[in-house]
């Protein structure tokens, strides 16, 4: 057995395992830590090494290669406030002879080419910032040699930070760097534009007003097309030199005011998308020509842009196109693991699914449900029953099998709804705390996609865009978007037989074997990982009608009725506080992390719970004159702020 462990240290930190050439496990740190976009900058015990090995069914002793990529590490760039290895790091010995380090764009190249079905290909890598070196070259070396290089800088030097790389690759894993572009140092990085990723980053921050908003900017672009030539239009953001060369303009930023209008935001988003597609098309032409290939494999955060991906895939100069399920930095660990496999002389197997996370078992489900048995009931459910409920308008959270690795929910951790009801788009955006104009995406059997959508039908990972034909737009009301575009997941039966059958059953009832599919997570949180995560969100979001937990239907029930005779008390560490504001007395309940504003009447009744517990029924009767106080009891019990006694220990 040949086993390679890949580790990405940086943005979207992650770990992956390739066994005998097959990618068998991959997990992002954020899914376990519950910190979205979890950044780890050092070798840390927070890295999901143990989780990845456990998913793969191997031990550290079985691993023949450990391959890491340290984003942002550069000679002279660590120490003082930023250690390279956290004190107490215990996952493995960094100086283990098995441990190697490779550069960022090289890892991206491995992640896309090795996962593809191409025998030879041109490879285009495009992101905001990769590895920093003084010669601008890739590297792959043992950790000890790499560490010596990092600590050998005896005089100041200016590093080159890669942002675009063009490669050619040939079996068996021969990678040749053809050309590379580097970041340009500038005091106005928030405005100055010199790269595709930099353009998108700066405009997304300006228009949306926060980090990691690239997807929102892409969605908003469809609202700006009609504003071309208006006062809100800044004009083209790039100048074409020839088919392979564009220049980013920097003569428009000063016209952008603080607090732009919606029209200005929409038009700028569209111009940014236009420039991105044109620039990537020019790079792709150049990459294919230099490599002498018609196959293009791509990676880097820029290729989360589904509109640009589709433009390249459909271009007449591109014969074959591949983008992995995780083209952004999380996928770097996959590239590291594939590099290790190549070092061991093992040829990679084509990656055909993204369900690379852990499969939680019956014990995990029973523990989660047992902890909340007063809040839910469970029973088996049939596919026909689920299809009928979706036709009737129910919104269903589906938690099934292994977790997805990439940024898209692909049915394993998804919210599903009928695309025929326009209100479902609003409900889903409300659940996820998103702007009302944000579109939602469909899932459809791959064999049926061409009947209802125009565009690529091999979009397994929602990395491509399609167009809804005019004759179907009225019916598919929840998928509405100004330009008629959508981001479909096309599903094969082998990838998820149960979900594929549900789509067919829904189609038999509605005429459309299509469901809305969006990720199962709240605003600011990663996609749910465990059964407990799924149950927590289900109970927190009443707009979700049903939860299907590995084939088991979970429905809500009233805990105040179930627990009526159980005694209630304040949890340890919970405090009741009062203060005055604007001449009014304000009461709150806090556990040191969260706070709940409460009425004065509820404050007084809860104070007495600290002296003597009482049955839930009694407290409900006491609070009955204020229904809003009664409604708050269940969330407080769910948050373990109010503790319900076990019947065996109740006095």
C-alpha cells in the first residue's frame, strides 16, 4: 500500500490523503473547527491530520510521504511574532525524512492535472498570491533543506510572489514551468490593479464591503449589463493588446466615490467580470499555445468563477477543460498528496467525486438525537414521501453520507427545495442570511440536464454555469436571475443513488427532475459537518421544514409539552444582569458568551430558579401573560442556559 499525506498551511487550511493513486480523504480545517475560512499559518495541532488519516483508514506509520505547502513562508519572514512550528506541535516530527515541502503554484498544478483524465495538458494557475522566492522558480525539497534555505538570508532581498503560472504536463508527471507573473509592490494595494485576482479582490471589497465576497460580486454582475454606457459605467477595465495580452487600466479608480449607488455597484461588478473573463481567455490562449496542447487544466481561487470557467470550456481553442472541485487554496493539500504519490512512482487515478470527508456512524447520530430528544421526533421516510413534500413546498435539509470537501454542497450537506416556487429563493436566502438578490442553484441528473439547461452537462461540482432556456424560466421561478444563468450541479446515479432517485421522483410529480440545492450552513459558518451541527441548525431555523439525517426523518416537537413535569434550573455560570439605559431598566441573561434580552417579569421568575428549581409547566403558567417570554424558554433550554433535570435525579 502506497500512502501520501498532503498538508496545506495557509488560507483554507486542509489535509488530504492519496492511497495507491486514489484520492481517498480530504478535509478542510474549518469544517472541524467551525471557523469559516480557517487560516493556519504554522505547523499546528489544529491541522486535521488525524481526521484525514482516520477517514482514509490508515495510520501515520503507514504514510510514506508527508508533503506540506506553507503559504507565505519566505526567508526572513517568520520568527519573532510568527513561529513556523507552534510550540508543542505533536502531530509528527517536522524533520522526519518522509516530510517534504513544495511551492504553492506547483501544488495547485498537481491538484488539477493529476485529478483530471488528461494524458497531457496545459496548466493555468491564477490566484492572489502564491509562494515567495528570490528566483521566481518552483521548489520541492525535504523539510530540513527547506528550513535551512528559510534561515539562510544574511542580507535584505526582494522576493518574487507568484500570481499566475503557466505549465505543461506530460505523463508520468513531468511538469515544465513555461511562464510566470509576479505581484507588484505598491503602497495602494487596495486600489492598484495588476492581476486578475487583485482586480476581483479590490472591487469585491469596495462593492460588497467585506472580505471573501467574490461569489457575491459575480452574482451581482448580472444586474449591471443593462447599465452599459450609463453614468454609472466606469468603462472597460482592461485594454486589449493582442489575443494573448491585456493591460489592466488604473485610470478609473479615482472616479469611484465612497458609498456608491446600487447602479454603480452593479455596473462595476459587471465590468469586473467582463475584464476577468477577457484576461483569463488571453492567458488560456497563451498557455495552450506555449504548451502545444488543446487540453487545459486550471486551479487557483480565480477559478471559482463559474462564468469564466464556462467561457474557457466553450472556447473553440480549448479542446478539453478541467477544473477540480476545490480549485481554491483548500485544494493545495490534494496537490501535495498527489505530488507525494508521484514521488513514490504511483500514477494518479481520475477524481470522480468530492465526497471525501468523514462518514459519521449510528453512534454519532444517536448521541446528537439523544441530547435533543425533547425537541424532535424521528421515523423512517421513503423517497416518494420526500418527493411529495418537496412538491408541496417543504424545504428539506439533507445530511447524508460523507461530507463534501470543496466549497459547494453537493447533496451530502444540502438544503433542498422545489425550483417551481419563487418564494423558496427568499426562504433560503433568509435562512442563510444572504442578500435577497443572491441566486440559488439547481441540481439535476446529468442525463436530463440538456432537456432543461443550455451549457456544460458535466458540472459535477458546480464549477460551471448554464443558461435556463426562455421556455423554462417561468416554471423554474426560484432559479430566476437577470441574465437567465444558473450554476447547476449535474449528478450521476453512481455519485449518489438515493439523491438521483429523489430527483427522478420529483420529476415524475412536477415535470422537472430538478431541485434547488444550496449549502447547509448559517451565515458566517462553514457547511455543517456532524449530525450535531445539522440538528443544531435545523432547530435554530424554523424555515427548514424537515431534516433528513442519513435517511431518518427528523421533525420538531414542542419541548415545553414534553418536559412539562421536569424541573428547570439555571445552568452553572449563567448570570442575570440589570442596567439602566435612557431611564429604563434593562434585564439580560448571559452565559459569558451570548446574551439574551429578557423582560423584567422573566428576570424575576428566573432569579427564583436559582433558589428553587420548579417544573417547566409551572414556569410556563407564570410567564403565560407574556407569550414572547414563553417562546424564549425553548431556545434557552436548547442553548443549555436553562437546565432540565433528569427524571431519576428530580426531587
